[in-house]
């Protein structure tokens, strides 16, 4: 198998994971530099992730103070015969809060609504949710034992 074929197959596998898994694991840092991990539903933008975070969420405060994080998206357990071999993709990300009423706000909210329906409209109406864009800085793709690929590029797949 040639390297370009392998890269293309990796890209397709990552894309499949991103399109079929609807939530990501998000790790952020507190003011005390303590890690915090949770999950959030996401939508894919142009080479970024969009998510809504509540003002009540620790992630919101963490990302305001340290606009960096780590994201992991894992293949569904039901699609794997072995929990040790679940393909997963990890991203180092930078975060940016998107201003309401901006063109990007409209785009991000529409992508989330397309993926999750009226729940997004309900959350946005609450006025305590923020739209956050996560931009990838480094990609790490693990697809099976001894197949850990670091892609030093700022692309999703």
C-alpha cells in the first residue's frame, strides 16, 4: 500500500468517525491548571468544530481563561468488537467564542440545528449558551494497536 493511499484511507476513516459520532470528549484547563473533561455535541464547520456551551459549564469559564483544549472523538462502542481497538481521533484545539448576530454565528447555529434539530433553537433562546469554534492544531489518529498517526496539520481530516 502506498503512503498516499494510506493517507487517503486514514482521511476517509477520520471523516466517517466525525460524520457518524455526534459528541466529542472535551478536556480543558481550570484557572488552577487542573484538567476538566466532559462531552459536548458538535457540528462540523469548515475545518473546525462548533459547539454550544452553557454559561453554567466549567468548560465555558475554562475556555475564556485558557482558549485551548483537547478533543477526542471515538467510534461508537456498538460498532467495535473490541473496546481496545475502537478507532479514535484526537485534536489539540484553540477556542474562539463567536459573537452573536455575526455571520459566523448564523453559520454555526445553522450547522448545529441541521444536525440536532429544534433542541438547538431551544438552547439558543435560553440566552446563556455561547457558540464556540474549536480550530484543530494537531491531529492524532489511533485506529488499532501500534497504528498511532500524528498528522501535524491543521485540518480535521
